[in-house]
């Protein structure tokens, strides 16, 4: 029996979303029926599709959603998470995702009250757990000013083990469409600047995490994995995106930086065994 606060969704996984992500990022798509989805590509599936009437002014749902905002007007930010895979999610078969809030903590920050929410997800296929995940979400006051990141000066080209992604409004819009994310900071430049105070369009946290996972996959990471990641600074469209991965004895260290070298995300991929 499901807990009363658990949301369950079941669907047959089809190749289309994964093929679209491969085309968007120009990365190889594996045999989706045999090898299954690469790390984090489950974010394209089993999506919540809220009614238009349930969206707030920023494009995020405010009703009938998990997690629900802790109050009106709070800004939502994806702060990081942990993902463990126990096998591969295969296309052509149904999968079930169960989502619930694991914890809620309120803290007082320099800009006002902050609410930290941990959302748990479990995805099963063929009667067994395949993906177990925790997502860290932060809600901050609507009045808090967004501080623009320093522009830097020197452009640092990709080094060994790094991969540059050209971040454009069309790329951000298409990633929003693939993940059914209506948050306006990713595609509405006037809203991002005039309402939320950002210097440009914000690059998605999940897009940065996927870029790190793909950089790790390019080094040969595979099999059952544990991926822990954090978003440490905002990244805007005019700052580019450079993902890197370095394999080591304890796992593969990953990171995202802008074209000037400022780090915006970090992560570690290791074997789940």
C-alpha cells in the first residue's frame, strides 16, 4: 500500500525522448531496448504534466504537485541530489515511478527564510527497483535579489577530459520541452531579467547534471552506478557550459564550469557494487 503522500505514475518507456536528447546534446544513444537508458536519462520519462491552471506566475506548478511550494511567491531552485541505479531502464516495457517528500527543513538565510526539501523517487521495472533517487530543492523568498555572477575576462578553452556545450536559447527551450519544465527563467529572458533579477537565461541544474554524467560516460563509466552532485553557483546562457570528468580509483570526479573557469556544479560517479 502506498503512503498517502506518494504520487505514482506508470507508462511504457518509448525511444523518442532519449533519441531527442541524444540529438540535442550530440551524444551517442545506446540500444535502448537492450542496454537501456544512460545515467540520468530517466528524467525525460514518467513526467508530471500539471494543468495550465495549476501553474504559478513563474511557470512552476503551485497546486497538485510534489513538492508543493511552502508558500506563495517562493522561488524554486534545484540544488543537487543523489541517484543510484540497479540495472538499466529499458525502452519497450512499462515502468512505475513513485514520488514523495522525504524531509522539509526551514532555515534563516542572509536573504530571508529558506526551505530545503528532499524529494525521493523510486522507479521500478519488471517488478524490481531500478532507480532510487533523492533530489534537493531549495525555496527562497521572492524578494531576494539574484546576484549576477562575475563575467570574467579570459576564455579558457576545453582541456583534456572536458566537453563544451554551446548554450543557446533554443537549446534551453528544447531541454525545457523534453523535461516538461515550464519555469520561465530558462526561456523567457524578459522575465528572468526584470522579475527575478538574473543577467540572462538560467541554465538548468538537471542539464548540468546530465552533462556531468555524459562526461563520465565518455570515460567508460557504466553498469550500476551511484551519482552524487551539487549545483554550487548559477550558470547563465551567455557563460557557456564546459563539463569535465576525471577517472580515479574511488570513482570519476565530474564538474561543470563556465567558459571563464568559474565552477558551477560538481559530482562524483562511482560503482554501486
